């Protein structure tokens, strides 16, 4: 069972890292829950709201 537990922990770490990286590079965000995404969605995959808008990059 140790192998599966280790693999499960590694998968969870990968998911956290991927989510954090996507949020850092988020080109779109949900106005309702403030989640950020790299791709445009018609509805927020986190909360289901239809308020996904492009983020503005301040230079």
C-alpha cells in the first residue's frame, strides 16, 4: 500500500502546482469567485457563474 500512498501524494502535489501555475498566468478570471484561468470559458469551472472576463495586464 505504500507505493499507492506515495503516488497519491505526488499526484496531489502535481495538481496543486499546476493550479498555482495556471493562476499565475491567468489571462481570464471569474468576477464571482475570483478564480483565474489560462483559457477562456463560457462559465466558470469553479463556481458555474457566467462572469468570466479577461484580466487586464498593467504595464
